[in-house]
C-alpha cells in the first residue's frame, strides 16, 4: 500500500471543554498518514489517488464550522472523512494543542483506523 503524509498542518479549531477554549478558536497541529491506491503511481494519474490539497481544504472547512469537546472526537471525525469520503483504506492522525499548560509544549492524541 502506498501512503500520503501531511505533517504539522496548522488549523484553527473550536475544541475544548473549558470556557477559555470555547471563547475562541485555537491553533492545532495535525499530522496525517493515509493509504492510497497503488495504481495511482503506476499510472501517473492524479484521478487515481487522494488529493492532499482536497483533504487539507476539507479539514480546514469542517473544523472551522464545528465545536468538539475532545481531541479524540475531532480525530475520529477527521479519520471518518479520510475513510468514508476520500476512500482511504487506512489512516492515522496525530492532533496536538500547543502551549496550553505551563511547562508542556504539546498535548494531543493519536488515532489509527482502517476500513
């Protein structure tokens, strides 16, 4: 299986359970790896793969329009997009909030799912 990866995507999202987190969007750092059809490379055809630009645009639109209490829920939502809408057979996501606690650079979750 071939994979596409997107590292350190910065997005604005409404996520969190605390009032300060609900008051304004916060920047998240997202990294994704997802499977793509092997024949995309064999045929050198953009229409046989998953376009990473479309994935990035869709994630930005969706996260700007919703509020998630938990990073886990946000991660499951994004993995669902990859598997169900983009047709990826497998996906892995890492999501981090940055600088939310004194002395901690990043706090986050990792989720991996397949169809």
